[in-house]
C-alpha cells in the first residue's frame, strides 16, 4: 500500500469523526484542528487501527510529529504483513 | 459471537421508533446543521446500536454540540454524578455521561476525579468530590493493588485475612463517601486476569490475582450495604471474554482502565444501574400461546399434536422457555396470556397436557379470543390495575409485535424470533425484569393478585360498604422508617404513580438518609386482612417546618384504595404533628400524568385550600380542631413506638 492510499483512508476516518471538514495533509497535527483534543485523539487512533487492521506499538503514536509520520508507520506495518 | 450481538441489539432496540428511519452518521451532521428535531431520535437510535468506540465518541460530540445549540431537549431529571478511580477517567466519564443523557434521559452534571486520587478525594471532607454535592458516586478502585502481597507458601488463613482486609478497606471507603455526601455509591469490582500464569495452581489458595480478585468480588457482593451497588465489571469482562477485556498498551500510554470494548460495556451497564435506582422493573409478561409456549397450533394440531416436553428437541426448547417463565413468576413477575384462540381450546394444554410446566394457576389473567392483541393487553392492564408501561409482551409473530408497538407503545414488545431454542436466552437478556433487591412483597405479589380477584368477587356481592370493610378484619401496622424496609420504601417511592400526591422520587440512599434526619418524620403502613398480608402499602414523609408539618410524600398502593387506609394515615399524620408541637398540617398536590385519582384527596379529607395553580394545589389542616376519623382498620402499632 502506498502513502496516497493511506491518506485516503485517514481522510475517511476524519470525515467520520470530525464534525467540521478537515482536509488531511502530511503536515497536519493536533494543534491545527480545534476539535482535535485528547478525547478525539484516542478515538482517532482506534478508528485508524480498525480501518487498516493494524495495531500501533506502545509509544509509537506519541513519537510522531504529524500525520505524514503516522502514515509512514501504517505503510511500513502494512508492507511487513 | 453473532448470537450474543443480536441479543444485545434486541434489548437495546427502541420499540416505538419506525424502522424506516435511515441510519447514516453523516445524516446526523446534516440534521444538526439544519436544526432538525429528527436529529434527537436518530442520535438515540445510533447510540443504542453503536458498538465502536470512535463512533460513540463521535455521537457524543454531536450530542454536545446539539446541547449547545438548544436542539437537544433538556431533561427534568437532574443527576449530579461524580466519578472517581485509580485510572484516567476520560474518556470513560464521557461515555458514561453520553449514555446517561441519551439512554437514561438524565440531565447530567458530571464531576470526575483525578487519576488515582480516589482515596484522598474520598477522605478529604473538602475535596471537589463533596463540593460537587453528588447524588451518585461511581468508584472504580485500583485493580493493580487488589492482589496478594505475600508468598504462595503462606497459610490459607493469612491469605484470607489479607483478601478480607482488601474488602473491608473498599467497604469503608464506600461507607465514608455515603456518610459524607448522602449519595448512592456504585462500586466497580475487578476483572479476572486472562493470562495463564500461575497455571493449574491458580485456584489453590488466594495468592494468584485470579483467585484473590474472584474472592474479593464475591465478598463485596455479599457485604454491600443497602445504599451501595456493585457495578459488575467481572461479569462484563467475562461476557466479552477476558482476552478482549484487557489492553495493556492503553494503560501504559494513557492509564485507561479497560480495553475500549469493555469501557463501552461498563459505561452502558453503569447507566443501567443508575437508571434502575430510580425506575422500577416490569411487572407483567403477556404471552402468546401457539409457537410461543408450545410448537404448533392448538386449534389445528390438537392436544396430541402440539410440541411440548422432552419427546422432541423443539418440545424441549419450549419446555425450557416455560421453566424460565416460571422462575420469573417466582420472582414476583406476573404472567398473563393473550392469544388468538378459542378460550376452551387455549386452556386445554394447561389443564390436560402432562408436559406443560406452566399451569393455569401461574397465569393471573388469561385472554384467548379474536380481538386485537393491543385491545386485550389494555384490558389486562385495566383488570390488574397496573400501568401499561409495566408490561412486556412476547410473541413469535412479528406482525403481532408490530401491532402492539403501534397501538400500545407503552408496552415493551419483544419478538422471540424463529428458533425456540433462543427464546430462553432472549428472555434472560432482555433486561426488563432486573431487580436490585428482592423484597418479600415481590415474592408474595403473585398470591396477592390472586387474592385481589377473590376480594373483587366479594365486593361485587356485598351491598353495604361498611359491612364489607368490617368483614375484611383489617389490621394495620404503622412504623417509622427502618433500614430493613428501605429497599421496599424506595421501590414504592419510585414506582407509585396513581396514588401519589407529589411524586417526589428518592433513591434508596436518600430514603436511608431520612431515617437519621431529625427534621423529617416518616412512616410506613402495612395492612393485613383475612385474605392475606398486603405488606408495606403506604409511605409518608413529613417535614417539620416551624409550626407546620409539611407532607412531602404521601403515596399508597392502589390495591388497598378506599378501605380506610387514607383516613387511618391522616389520623397518624395529625398524631405525629401534635407530638412535634405543630399547629397545622400542610399538604400539597402536584399534578402528574398519572395521579388525577388523588386530585381531591385533601379536600375530601377536610383540608382547606390555601393556594392553587394549574399544576398544583396547597392545603392546610388545623391540628387543634381535628377530629379522628373512624375506620374499620385495627391499628396494631404506631410510629416511633407510640402506644
């Protein structure tokens, strides 16, 4: 799977859980979106795991700076399968 | 997996909503933007059905937005809730709040404690917990510290002593919270670990986390005081499987207490527990006959042709279902029959079939005719003098279920499905008959209703009312509130609608708090007659306000209407008013959808109208000039040990 496909999947997840439309970009992070608080963060990570059928390892998500880095983990994990 | 899921959905379904509503979460956003009231209905429906964590949190966000814009209706039922515990309480508290608002119909004011700060929050009189003045406190204590600290070789009595100490510590925390706040307390118990370690020695003693927590859970259940309740996390975790109940990563990352699946189930169950404190369980099951209690159609197949009993697998399934219904009946739930049949044919299996578990004596009301079932159910409700909202209707025919849902939406109609082997589990998962405490009145209720039928017969033959009442040989016991009665008192306070002057609801904890409050004079009335013991049938709560005794609550079971209990109760109210030096008794009538019956009670009893509005009226009675009313009831004992 390529990063573009992963971004399309993340966009679906965002559309599901955010009330306002948020366009996902590699640079996007929580500080850019008003609705994206700690509660949404938990929800978002669980929804992304469900969407891609993967499971992040402990501390992995915390170590990412933006969606681009998160997408890299997803791509690597899917390609390892 | 699939069967358990469909069961959950069947009990979660909202019976009164048309199935044509399209379920689309994006539709919700549009409805919210256009301020469409359909939003509320759809969001409730989605909340019932949603099982994914992120979906529920998304619904939570939508609901909060709708509360801000005023689209979400404000509920009159306020609940001040405090949640404390050993883990991070978000998002658990958000889930619990969402379910309480959407499924419980509460207006929730939530206060949640800090991560693992529950002991000091409970011990410190000035903590935020107490400042929030909660009606209800949920405590999710530390599971990680609920374990044996010694060695596997320690003597068993040392192990037990430590487990009992853990129980005592938790109970004293619960007691402390109740004493300081007066709130009802709900205590979450503990999951049992899913890992194999320490192997087959797991249950040999209490040194494994598994056996230690199992022991603690059991003891907590046995020793829980009346004002507190267990939130059975152990059961919920077992139900989804302990492998799915744990998620260590979310503990390490953000101190989450449970896996996301279990978070949802615990939050939902908490709503169920909180709601059951103020709402009563259903009282009557109305049963179809053909293909519900037996296989086949009695009118076509005849007594020998129907399937019931151990001679066939299907017959066994129906027998098992009847057995489950009989158990429900022994718990005090009334069974009634409503079937499209000729009466003579319909009763035949009950009288003649040797494999029938249910007998005619188990059925308090039997309607077999060709009238619509909705009409029959209304008739049964009238005859039993019970509200339709205390009825559950079971049928294998979806068309009958639809008719009942459409024409008597107050009734909870449950479709049994097409496979009789699932009937029993559908019944046992429907969650309509859950009681927190069994009162002896519950067990007696079936007999009471059968006696009531006899009494009605006698009434119809007696022409002189006074002579009839005299012939009943009634005796009453009036008593101040006692701890042992508080479950029954709370039950009456929360379910009595018709003979209820003010419909002030109170939880068991609030009832319990009245016992020691000197400004309240409260009592109960028990009534017996020659047909049997009616048990505790009236509850009166009075507040002393200077020279006035204000009747805060006066309610009575309608079974004993117009027997003189009203007059005997007033005699006692005036007596206690005199004892406390009050000059007048003040009574209030607050109109509710169901209490028109007592609209004129105070004026009938000789009170003077003071003020009145569209929905209430206040009356007063001069204590000095009151003349005791005569009744046919012999008073055996009066409140507060008076002679």
